C-alpha cells in the first residue's frame, strides 16, 4: 500500500525552519516554506514543493495561499515574538489540524502554550539536554525524552563486552530498564533470549527512567 503523503507548512525559514522543511521533504512529504525574506525562500525553493514570500501575520494572506488546506503547520519564527504569536493565532483561526511552534524564550513558550496548540518547542534547551546526556556518559549515543520521566536511549556496547551474554547486563534486574531491541550494523535484532551474545559496537535500544538508565550506563 502506498504511503499517504502528508502536507506541511513551515513558516519561518531560518536555520531551524530550513532544516525541518528540508527533512520533511526528504521523507517524501509535500512541504511549503514561507518567509518574508526572499533570500531564504530562494534557498529552499529547489527542494520544496512550494516556497513563498508571505506576511503570515495577515490571516487573509494565509488563506489566499491555501495554508488552511495543509495537515500540519510549524511556526518557526524566532526573534519576532509578536509575528510568531500572531501567525500561530492565524493558523488556529484557519482550523489547521496540527500546529507546532518554536519558542525563543520561556516567556514566549508560556504565551504560545496558552493558544492551545499541539506542541511548543524550545530547540536550544531540548538539544542542550540531548547533548548533556551524551556527554555525561560516553556509551550513550542517542537520547529521546518521551515525557513523564521516560526516555529511550541508544547505548553502544564497548569492546570489552564482546561475546557477553545479554543476561549478564542485568537488564530488568537489578537495572529497571526495558530492552526494545538492538542494532547490529544496519540490521535490527529483537535479542529476546537471555543467552544472546553481544558484539562490540552493538547498539542497545533501551526504555526507562533517567536515573535507571544512567545507572545502567555507568555499570558498563
């Protein structure tokens, strides 16, 4: 069955907005990029389905551009807080199903949150936590927060654990973490048996709360 193509509107084409729009397009989605700066619009025009110069604080202009027909919209306007808020309000007025917005400060975050959109993000803070987690423990290669204290991490097996059975790692007891699987090269392995032998550079995909994941990482 063919993949359903989703439609995305990315408003604000600074480095963050351009990165999001480009990746969404690379995944095969239909993406429109919008900015007041003609140079930014020109940069993404070759890789997106559409790229337009538009004042998104004008609800009528957004409607005339057909933004109300898009499934998801991201307000990625950074420094101009007023434009970010007005744009996000206009997207709500247009009835777009899913709206995310980038905040540039905690105050900006609080204001956007009051608009009742699906998610407000502080990219610098989120990336900072991500980097800190990896710097804190060198075996942690990747880290995703799921909310409510739960995280998924990718931990790379050190060379000294080559051939060690999975049961020797103490997953589940004494370490209260859950193994979701592992990557061996480009191949995913379920690794369901306790005697499964680990290889150097295997990447364990683990679910748990941060303190437990940290203790497990430290034990390696």
